[in-house]
C-alpha cells in the first residue's frame, strides 16, 4: 500500500485522513482520489480508478480488491497480506483501462460498487462479496469459507506469500452448474459434484463455471484445483472400517492370481498401485511372489462400515480391466490401456454402522490401480460451490453476468480472448492414423478417398516421422519420408491439407535440445533420473520450459526452419500436459517442471499448453500473415481459443462406455467457453481382442479382414456409431491405433457400416454452410456449436440434466447411440417447441420422451420446429461450397431465422470486415420466407447465386435428402426478396 494508507492505519493521524477526504469531495468525479482510505465504523476502503479496495475489520483476507472489467465483468482479488497482489494472469488478456462507468457508495456495513448491470456489495466487516441485480435480488453470494492456509502440495520451494486457497459460494435452490472443461466421468450438471481440475492425457481443465442463473465464475489459478469437496479423495482405510473376506477387521482380503491360479492371499488395507516413482519402478512394488507374472489378476474383497450416513463417493483410478461391486451390485466395469489410467466415480447412499460387501476384480495388464473414497459433505458444505487450489498468491476470480448462457460465454471470451477463426477446411473430414509409416502410405490413403469420391479435407502425419534416435530434431527419416516437401505438394494437388504432429520433447543428442539447453530452457530432471521413453530401446528425453518467452521463441524458430518451411498446413501439438513421463504422481510431475521461468511446477501445473500453443500461433501467423493458423492440442487451458487451437479428448479407448463419456466431455468443453473440440472417432486404443491378427498373433490388425474371429461385428458397429456421432461435433476427425481407421479399412463397400460412414461424411459436407456460419459466429458473436441443452432450453428442468444429448448449432438435436446392438434409444425432446425427425420429417411434440428408431445405418437426430438450415450441393472438399448454390431447408411450424455467414475461408480478412451475411427469416403467420439484402463482401465472392427452398412440414420420404422436393429456385443477386410457401 502507499504512504497514505500507512498513515491512515496509524493511530493519531485523523487530520491527514480528513484533508484527503475533503480533497476527494472537491475533485467531484465518480471515483475519489486513488490511495485515499476512508475510515468507517467497521473496516476501511479505498476508491480506485477501476474499482475499490476494502480492508475488512476481520476475516482471513486482509484486503479485497474489486475491479470493473466491464458493465457485466467484475474481478475479485482477496489477499492474505495487505501488500500482496495477484500474480500475473496467464489466462486473462483483458484489462480494466478505467473505461467503464461505475459508482461507489457506502451502506450500513458494506461498500457498494454499481455498474450499468451489476451491483456488487463488499462487507466492511469480513470482506464477503455479494453480486446483485439493480433491484437488490442476489445473483451470487460468497459464503463464509474463504481460506488461506499453508501450501502442502508443492514439492518445490514455497514462496512466503504463497497459500493454499479456497473460495466458496452459496448455491441456490435447483441451480445447475456447467463447464470446467473436458472430463471423463460423464458429468454435465456439476451441482453437488466433485471435479479435479488438473491436466492429464484425457483431461483438460478450463476453470470457467457457468450457472443456469446466467452467471459465470472464471477461477484464475494455474495450480491443481478441487471443485466441490475441498478435500481430495482418500484411501478407504482412512474413512471406512474395513473387514476381510472372513469378517475380521483391519483390511480387505487381497488375492493374487496367475490367470485363474491363486498365487498369494493376504490382508491389505490399501491396494495402492497407482504411480511409478520413476522410470518403470512402482512407488509401491508388487509382492515378490507375483511381480513377474504376465497374466496377473488381483481380487480385493471384504466389507466396510461407515460412521456417517449419506451419499458416499468412490473413485476408481485404473487401467487394465477393473470391476467394482458394492453391496453385491456391479457399479463400475471399465478398461483402459495399461499406460493411460484415470478415475471413474460412483456415488452410493449408505447407512451408518451397516456392513456392506465390496469386491474389486482387477486384471492388471501391467497397469495401475487405486480405490479412493469420500465421506458425505457436511451439511454446511453440501449447498456450496467451492474452488480449492493447491497454491497461489491470492484468491482471484472474475464474475460474469449475462442475459443468457451464450452471453456469459461471451464474457469469458472478452476476458480470455476471442475464438480465432479456423480455416473452413478444418470443419471438413480429417483422416488420421497412428501412424502412417511412410509418405507413400499417407498419400495412398488420401488418394483412396479421392478415388472412392468420399469427401476429405485433411490428412494427418502423426509422430515418429523422424529418425528413431532423434526425437525433437524436427527432421524426417529419409528412408521413409525422402521428400517431405514433395509429399506436401502432392497432398495439395489432391485438394487437401496436411497436419503434422510436433512435441515439446527432445532427445539430448539433437541440435534443437542443445540450443534450448544452452539457455537453461530445458526440464532436465527427467534426464537426471534416467527416465527412458518407450521407443525402440528407450531413450533419455526432456521437455522444454514453455513458460519462458525466449524458450518459446527458439522452439518456434526450430519448427519454422525445419517443418513450416516445407509448407505444412496445420500443427498437432501432442503431449502438452506436459507428459514428461507417464504415470508419475502429481507430486513427481510438479517436481519435474520445477524450477521454471514462472516459479514451481505446482504453481503453473495446469497452464503449460496455453503459452506453448500461443507461441506456435503467433509465430506461424507472423510467418504467413494472410493464412489462418490451425492447431490441434492435446491439452488446453482458459484462453486456448485465442490461439487458433482446437482441443481433443486424448487417448480414449475403443469401448462403448468411453464413447458415451465423450458426449458429456464435449458438452462440458462448449459450456466452458471453448468452441472447437473433437475426439478420436473409434477411440484411440482398442482392446487386444480387436487389435491382434487372427492368423499371426504377433501382428496387429490393419484391414478389417484381419480381425480375430468373433470380433468383426462389434468392431464395425462400434466404429459406425462413433462415426455417426463424430459427424456432429465441431471437428470431424478419425484417428486411432490398429485396426486401421480409414472407412474402407473398417468395412466392405457394400456393407451397411460402410454406407453409413460415407453417408454421414457426405451429410457433413452438405451441412457446411450451416456449420461454417456458426463457426463465423464463434468469432463475431461468441457462438458455441456443440451446445448443452440448457443453453437453448433454460426453463426445461429435465433438459438441464441430460448428459447424452446436445444441440448442434441452434437447430439440430443429436442423440448418439452408445450401446452395442441398440436399434432404438430413448430421446428427450425439450419443451417449448415441436421437433422433426431429420430423416423422415415426422413431427413430435416437445417436452416428451420417445423411443427413437436407430437402425445401424442411422443415429437419432431431430430438427427444432422453426428452423432454417442452409445446405450445400454434394462436394468433395470444403472450399467447393464457396459461391455454390444454397438450399434452404425450412422446418415450418413457428417463426425462424438464420444468417448465412461467408468469407474466403483461409485468410484473416474477416478481422478487417471482409465477410458477408444474408439473413433468412420465415413467418409462420404469413407463410413467407424473407431473404434479406446481402451485407458485406469479401474477395472472390460471386454477386449472383442460386437459392433453392424446401419446406418440411411433416412426414415425407427422404426428408434428409437436400436435393429432393425443391419447391422454389431463384437467382439471388444480393437484393432482398420474399417467397411465399404454397
């Protein structure tokens, strides 16, 4: 604080304060002189150019700074010491600038800060903050739980001004909460749920929470954060009384099998095989008697009691095959590849002092396991919304008010950056494989798509195109990629683009490592511990410090020289959690990132992907200013949308349960403000039963004909269902390990599976005018393409909790099929509108559950009554829709409108006004379609184009065939006109 503040807090200096107050009154502006504290009966406050600081009379915070970032954007920073200030934000780019008008006044024990949209009250007694509407109704109120405690989860040197932090808010009534990014527990409505905000292959935390009450909280902290229960889950024995299989207290019976042969039985209170200590050395080793068994299976059986009745939560962290049964009911049955474990949660209502059977059956596959537990929340905590971070300088968050959830998301992007437009071709179909082993393989795959006339826009070159011992060299293995520049040119000649995988990982013998290491920009502890990777014989490796601006500049220069110069079109930034060495504990992962340019690994744990992507975005944009950058990144953070990045759900597995979990994951990403998201269609890694050749047990499956006997039907059905789902997410991308994932390698050309995948690929391209219009609105109007139902049906209490359906844009309701053999599924049609079956045109009333038909060739999808969906003619790649005829599919029954957005699809001209819009509006009363004057223009835009109109009013054959039942065709030259429905 300044000298005036110190004077004020010293007894006997009231004269100085009086002089300052008189000076403030004379100034006559809305905000008194900065630095002048005003004494009240309880606590002090200081008026600032951009807000107010309150010095509470009591409580954990010694100062609470409230700053205005917009009429609907308020920042709250609470500090444990008067001199503390928030650390510089990585996620937030907005500044206050003192440009927003506001008023500060004093009430009875509180200070009010009033903008055009929000009334913020800060208690002078304890610093509690309450956000209100102007009529005095409460939008959100802090609870009493604001905490500054000792940092215990940072293995580095902890700064004296660092604290473990907690801020809780009161949750009202049936309020629903959404967002927080990409998680893998099938959660959509997060009210009363627990979410670990961390970074991991499969998990991307975006610490932005959205409420059904139309506000948002952006939690500005880079460390691991617990949403919900502030306490992490614990081993069972710490909170439950355990009994073995014979009923004796002290632990559960652990039985170790070699297949079905029992090798060892012992009582264990904790089955802790969760992490490596380093390399492939487990933190807790297996018993000597079983450590070398390749077919190890472990049962953990007995019973438990609790002293606390209520909703208990179990978290099973696992890879391999794992089944959990509680009270003789199987509650979890999961498989993950051995090297990529994660949590699955189950909640159960339990009675105190009652004994419940429990059994865990784990086929290890050399994987990882831990079963953890949470007691019910206390009554005081059960109705709170709580953020608890492991370390930070201050409690720092932003409150966003909106007219609706879209408006709230717009506030998030105002704070963290606009969603930069991706090129149009990014919304076409991508084909990828782990991996194309040569340029001939890659070019052959693309050519096959062109020869079969299956639309495609992007082919992807995954990792290991470099020499085996030269990871990080950014060089190509000349044996398999002899002419990479020519390969890129040949891709372009086939009217496609090529994306390339790059990592922040380096082998120490490479020139690139040495250049970075010369500046001390490498995380070398991984080398010191001699942690080898999994390639060939295993190589020592290290990641670079992406928090250092000079390191980022060097990294981009290396990419630019070696790869960008060859003409590649897009970047795939892999393993950017960073996954320095898989399956280490969080403590160890933090240590491997310590020190870094900004402090310890714990302090910036979740944020690595953001500066890393930003350096590539800014570098690439500077190298080719007229060509849009496009990045796919395996991790992200709040603000990632400003880097031209899409995120994806990591190395998910080829299982029906994992397919279902991606629905909720994608909904959460969209509601957290990040609009471009995708996944590996088919799941990245299949189970061995799909993966290994039936004729040669040592060979992996390529073509579907090589699948083992009895596995073909499920493999084809799983991929077909996943493919249908994939056509209706923001980015349409097929990728995975063996078996091969090209459509023609999954099923025969005359099969239903093949027909369906090709049909949905073509449908995706027919819908590109609709999809790209919304993509344009992502930038211009902060739109969201993959939409939780609460966004469009906020008053429908049923829709709020739906986790396996979503809106794709404003008109299409998507209900993926995620069960083997299902030929129908239950679909909830939200209230307030009627709905049309996309395929048949059959009309249904809203507010109802129906059993929707789901033949193997089709996935349930519905169109909201009162929709206009523009469609394109059949094309082979995305740029062919420019200036092409447009078909307007008008779903009648109520008024509707849609704006067709277009630009050149490749440049940044859209930032300078080079775009066009055409408004389509339909009136049900007059049965008239109004086509407005064209607004704007862009280079290459045709003045005239053909527009066709289809009317959908009820059941009709081939309702989804956009070439049939054309009612009207006109030539549109940019001037308004009207068309009357027959």
